[in-house]
C-alpha cells in the first residue's frame, strides 16, 4: 500500500489501517465489504485463513511492530519470548526502530527496564536474534 496519497487518507479515516482487521468491534459506518473482510481475517469459523496465508514483507521495518506482529516464523515474538517482552522498554516499537543491517549483520537496539539475568541474555542472543 502506498504510504502517501489522498486515497490512503480517505480509506484509513473510514476504516483504519490493516491493523484494525482483527479488531472485532463493529461500527455502523463499515461497508459490507470491510465487514466481510474482517470476519474472515481472524475468524475461527474460517480457520484464520487470511492470517495463515498472508506474509508481510518487513522492508525498512517501519510498519511492522517488533514484538506484536507476526513477522518471524508465523508467530509473534511476544508469544515466544513473553519474559523478554515484559522487561523490554520497546513495547510497540517497529522492527526498524530496534535494529538494522550493518555489513550483512543484524545490529539490534533493544533497551531493557532492568539488567537482564544471564538466562535472559542467552535467550536474546541465541533465540531472539
């Protein structure tokens, strides 16, 4: 989706962003098309086909939330590394805000609310990155 433009502004003002697809509170101003799309996006009735089928491209990482979105392996990092998420100062941050590629190596910039325990450091170094 284009990052700029009037159509983007109009659609987001009416429906919100793609993140709102799994927001289950229905409003009266939604079109039938948008209601249908939301109903199959995260619906157990449809076996979450949309979530399982669509792969997000990280790109610069400015739209994908590091902990909350499913951008690595089909599950969110918060689901896999809840303990690290809980001690992170970076809740809601995007992938691009928390790291980047330098000389073909991922360099992370995650800050913590307290000093991590040794086993938490090992999880981060071996499993998270």
